[in-house]
C-alpha cells in the first residue's frame, strides 16, 4: 500500500513539474510563464517531497526543510522577476484594469527625486 501512495505522489508531482516546463515554453508573455514556472513546479515539488517523506525514514527532516525553502524562495523570486519586468523597458504589459503599481512607483519617485553626482 505504501508503494502505491509513493508511486502516485511521485508520478503526480512529476506530471506537475512537466506541465510547468511545458507552460514556460508555450505561454506567450513573461507573466504567464512566470506563473506557470512558480505555481505548478512548487506543487509538483510538494508532491514529490510527500512521496519522499512517505518512502524514507531517515531523510524526512531534510525533505521537509527542502520543501519549506522552495515554498519560501519560489514566490519571492517570482515576485522580484515580475517587479523587474514591470520596470524594464521594451516589455509589453497589457492591463484590463487600473495600474495601481504605476501610481505607487510615481508617488515613490516624487518623494525621492533622482540625484545626480
């Protein structure tokens, strides 16, 4: 029974990681690619880690620590990539709603004007 659970979790996790890779290749813009790379691969990693936790006795704390590190770093890295892409020139951004981030950036630049040396 344990082998069935481990195999199911590992295959499901591998499928999510594969779907994340396909999403990175297939999606058209940076933000959709970033979403695919972060969300699906994090879920896939969690499932593979769950398979490892069920299968292994000695390595459980290390696997859980690795999963926690991935859960913390993947969204943070995705956020920073999104912010850098938003501020970069030459990247087309299509918004259907009001751009709240532009307002915050404009207010921040007004509070701290650029200095010249």
